């Protein structure tokens, strides 16, 4: 091997660009933990299960009454209480909460964060749940 | 906000003579097309110049779509077998039946299975018409099965490519930023030179780039479509690319020192501290990975310290734990991949390895910037890419990671001129904001994709568990398409894992799995075990020998599809330019009784009493909202669903009728969308910290079923690991076979296309076995001789040899998926070689991380007698 060429440029103009996103980010603090549910009022939640989940019960809708800051995780916990933990093992995961293939819709709007409150104003809501399975590959 | 400008098609024509905009599906490039229809007959197909997708060009496959559409051998009516005996070449005894008869029988079986356990239904579909996957993405979940697969097109093609591209580039695959790239390295890829994702657009961009002076270096066992146009072809021993790429990484990191340190500090987990156990050292309070803040002289959580102050090397004491940054471990690890070692493994000369490494490093222009549309961006005009050829080996995961690591070291990731994910970031449709997606930071600050082709994104991964899916993907959580649907081991493993059901029924959409997965006897046995198979298809092919009811599909010239190019991570041009949204629509009436398959699926859902579920699934898949959500118990036509989808995204005035007329809408991309990396506060993993722990968890479950996981594949640091073929030491087995995608063909069905077959017969490679001239002459062979290739396990194929200098001396190159034997495809029958007959489907040949199949074999060559 001959002499190692010096391939570095004299001035790194892009460094500031690589650092810029984190400097622009609003929150440098550690990720917040799951919000504790301290509310005392309740909301009515009608749950509709579709596809593979519909095999869990013939009850439709499933009517729940939960504290008004209930999250999807709370809904799943309530369903587990009623129908057994095994029934919902297929959608729960210790890493992500609820598997992303389990889609939740609150009054027709998708809810992505399993730890976010389902209802912001305490009004009754309908929650639809379905496990999607896309075709990967190619 | 950018305004959508619907382009006007100004071709005027007399009545009965019109040009209809739609989308091609001869491959999954999904180029936008115009079909000339005269008196109800499609007479010509061209590219649509108003669309970014294809840019008005169309390849030979696209223009020949007419021959597939009007092929007299097409299946035109539903048929049912009368012969209960199933086997290769055994006549099913087809009888024509009505659609009602066919669907009543299928629905009856579906009802029974659904009441029992819906997972007993499995669905396979072809990748050829990938973008027509959405109706299936609704049917399968609506019915309640998670057992879906894409046959060989999935298993062979991208399990690793998609996973690793997703982790490092938030996209389905990677390619060079052709507009600005000056130096590109291809490893087992042909982007811009053959078929596949966004093919015609890529071809135009690649040609422009070469004319501009972009240098291409192609690493491949064969001087094929890409290498033939390259500045330099690097012949390499089959399946050893990772050794070369890692040697190059070693040269960059440890000999030249050409590293983009600010990039590594800010955009990778290189600064994360690793303890003696190989895991992140974490903050006690927040549990976030720690880094060493050089300025503060202390450890801090990664999301608290400034990247600029993070150490990439050194050894540190954090509360008594001695730890190093992950990058330091990587750099040290790379030293064992010396160029001398790589030469021995790959046959690429040492001096070439160092020269190419130096060229790549020089061309990367670390530290430079450029202004695009007034935005200052990092400029890294060098890109190393890979795809199917590299990842079709047992070491698929690390093969792909090794190549993409080259880009990470020099900061050539999703910036100007560099290696790009396909359209990883999209601001959304201008007038509604719908469909937008962006990568973002997930757990441990590592990047999550903004969108994905399915619902199991590459990160974060779920915990492995005792499997209940046929393909065991809930155990092998980084797996995608799985061999266990069809392998002999599948049944044994289901038994050992106490799988609560067995597959009973298969619905197939166009996947010719008898040809596309592995050797035919093995696949035949797996199909015979099923009680019932229904198949939508164009032709009676090899798989039809095992089908119970065949349903005629209208094909791409007869279907609706509102999303042929979305999500944009699959098949839409990358780089600066425009976004296009095109549709697919029926152009001509069916020749026989073919129906739009999506309508058939809705019909089945209705007959089998899960209409509300499929509607809920359509609502979820299309994210339909408000007035556009499908009502629970109403039976829609797919045309109505398409109209809802388009209005949901584009507003009430731009539904299906608008798009049927206009064909495509376009609007400009922004630099922030295209070159998103500097604007995204997320890191990519160059140290895969989760792997050893994941491997142990999987082994704890799989071991109970006698399935041992080789833990070297679950290393946190990338490795070169040999294929099964590399370990063959039997005398006389001195060639490595591999297959490649012929640019003239797609999967298996295009061999039936008369125009494409004619072109292929003119090509000396398409239907022959390519062998190095010197290697052939040394064995007494002449060009055109018939030869046998035989594997260690005795699998044999026969074909005619074509001697050429354009292949590695140890390589035998065969174009994929030829060698048909079905009577129903008379043009295809007997042409070319059925490569997959050589392939095994057992655990020894499967990547234990993402379930890719090892596609190379070590063979002995003997002369065959002429028939």
C-alpha cells in the first residue's frame, strides 16, 4: 500500500447542517412516561371489533364506561378484564403497547398513540378495532 | 401552498378513437400510460408524458401489454376441476361454471372456515401487480386471517432490502440521487437499468446521469444490464459482497480516516455508550441510552447532550461501568475485514478494493454543501446501493447492511447526490394535506419510518412470541415473506409450536408459486395438503394443476386502482422533480366473463357474511374519513370505493370521474421533502444493539421446537457470513449458480407474451446458461452445448450454455423464472431454464433474521445428451 492520500476537505461546511435538526427540536428532555389517569368523570365507549378480533365475542357493540382520560391501552385493559387477557395477546406488545397492525379509530378518526386520551371532551365515542395485515415483499 | 395542476390531455380523436390514461402493470414499475382504443379495441400503449412516473417513456414490456391482454390462451370463464387427483401435469378436468356457482362454493367454504378459525385461510398474491394489493389488504383482515404471503416475489426479492432500507433510510429500497450523484457503486442491483421499482423513470434519470459524467462501478458476478453500461465492472464471487463492502468500510474508517464525524455524531447511534455486555448503558432515571459529553466530561442521555459534543471514540467509566461508544466498537470490528481477507473471499484484487474505496471517499466530498432552490444542504455525490442480487443469500441482512454502511460512514444518506431511500418524506397532497408522512425518532432515538408498505414497520420490533402465524413471523419478528408456508418443515414446526389450526384453504391472486418459490416437487406437496384452492389468474399455469376453482382476472387493462404509485416509498421517482398521482382504470371491456377481482372479493364478503368487516377494513386501509367512510352493511362496488378514496384525499371535486378523464395530477417536490435527513432529528443504527438479546429470546422459543438459531446472525455488529454454497467442498462442484431478473421479463408470466418471447429468443442470454468462456473451454464445452447442473443434494436442471467473458469464472447465470411446462401457456412452454428447481426450502437455506431464502447453489457441470 502506497502513501495514504489526504482526502479530507479543509473546511467542514455541512457540520452545522447535521446538528441543526436537534437544535431546532423543541423538546430536549427525556421522553415523558405514560400519563397517569387521575380523572374522576367517566365516558361511554362503544367498541366495535372487526375481522379476527370479532371472533372474541358476539357482543356488538361492546359498551364500556371508563374514566374520561382513558387511552387505547385502558380500553384494551377493560376488554381484557371482560373477555380474558388471552383474547388480546395478539395485539399487545411490551415494546410498543399496541401493535401497529392493530388499527384503532375513534369516531372514524385514526388514533396512532396508544397512550393518548381517546376523548378530549368527555363525550361518548365509538372505537373501532381491526388487525390489518399487509402484503410485504417485492 | 402548492397548487395541483391537472395536466390536460389534448389528443383529439373522432368518436370510437380515444386515448385513455391508466397505469401499466407488466412489472411493478407502475409507469403511467396512455392506451389508444379504437372501436373498443386497445391498439397501442404509450407512456404518459404528463406523469412523473415513467416520464412519458415505456419499456418493451409495457408496450407489449396488448399481447398479454389479447392472448387467446387467457382464462375467460370460471372453471372448476372435475378430477380430484392433483399433481404436476395431471389434467384437472376443467369444466366451465357460472360466476354464481363459483362464488357460492368459495363463499360456502369461507363461511365454514371463518366460523371455525379464519386463520385456516391463507392468501398468496403476485408482486407483479403489487399495487393492486389494497383490496387484498382489506379482504384478508376483514375475513380475519393474518396468513398472507407473496410467494417467490416476496421470499426471494426484498426481505432484507426492505428491512435494512427501512431502518437506515425510512424507505422500501435505495437508489442514487441520479440528478446529482457523481459516483455510484452498485452491489447486485440494477436500478435504472432493468425492471422493478420505478423502472422507466429511473432509466431516464440514470441515462442522464451517465451523460452528465456520473461514474458507475458495478459489483456483480455478471456483466449484466447495469454493468454493461458502467465505467467499471467488478466481477465478484457469488454471494460474497458483504466481505468486499466491509473491507471497503475498513479502508474508509481505519486506513483513510475519511469519515463524516458530525453526521455520525448527529444521525447515528455511533455515540451511544456500550457496556461490557454489548448493550446500551442507560440513564437510570429516563432509561435513555447514554453518550459521553466530551465538553462536560460526563455521560448524558443522548437526547440531552448536544451531538457536537458527543464522543465517537474512547473508553469511559460511567458509574463503574467501563464502556465505549458504539462507533469505536464498529471501527475496531472492521479491522478484521482487511482487503487481503476480502480478496481471498471475493476474488476482487486488493489493489482494486483500495482504489475503489479511495474513489468513493474522494467523491463523497465530506464536509461540502450545495444550494438547491435556495436551501443549503449537505452535498455527498457518492452512493453505494444494493438490491435483489445481493440480498438473495443466507446472510441477507448483513449483506445489505454492509453496503449501506459505506454511505453512513461518509454521510451520504438522503442528501444531495447521495444514496436515497425512495421518497422517505412527503408533505402531503397540497390541497388537503392528506397522506403526508415523515420519518421521526422512536424509542432510543432511532428512526421510525413515516410510512410503510404493510403494518409491521421495521422499527421498533415487537417481542417475539410463540408463533400462531403460519409463516412464524410473530416469532421471527424481523421476518417478512416466509418459507414456512410451503416448506416441509412447516408442518413439523406447527406441530411443535402447538399451532391451534392448520391451513385448509388458499386463495391465490396471480402468484405462480409452483415456479416462483423453490423446487417444484416440494411446492406440489405443500399444495396437495390443502383442502381447497381458488385462484384468480390470467392463464392456466403450473400452479393451476393444483387449483380447484379458477377465476378469470381482467388484468391491468380492466381494473381500477386509485393508488398505483403510493405510498411513494415503493414506485415513484425519487429526487427533485414532481410528485404524480395517477390511477388505473378499465380501458377495454372484457373479452369473456372476466370480472374486476376487487368486486369479486366484495361479493365473496357479502356471500360469506363479513361485509361489515371488509368495509371496516377498507375504511382502515384507505383511512377514509367523515362522509367518505363506508357504511357498515352496504355492499359497494369497487368503483364506489375508489371514488371515496380519491375524494377523501383530493376533495369532492376530484373523485374518480375527474381522474378517469385527467389520468394524473402533479405538483412540485420541495428540497426539504427530498433531502429530509438534515431536517429530521432521528438516528439510524450502525450498531444493532437489540440483536443479541432478540436472538436469545427467539432461540428460547424456537429451541423448544428443535429449531436452533445460529446466533452469529444476531450479532450487534455487521458480519460477512458464508452461504451454504461456500461451504461445499465436494470434488467437481466448482460453479456457483445464481439467477438474475431479465429486463425483458417479469416474474413468470411474461414468457407467455409473444412479443417479449420473440425479443428474448434474439437475446443470447435470456433462455440460456451464461458461463465464462475460459471456464467453459477448459472443460471442453462449446457455445450452445447442452449441460446438466447438479447440486450437492442431487437437484438437476438442464440447459444450453452460452459462453461469454461477461461473467465471473466461477459463476453460472440464469434468467429467472423461465422453463415453463404448463400446457396453458404454449408460448412460454419449454423456453429457458427453470432455475428454482435447484432451490431447497429448509432452515439451512433461510436467513434466520428476516427469512430470506438463499438462492445460490454450488453445482457440478456435465455435458447433456441432445434430445
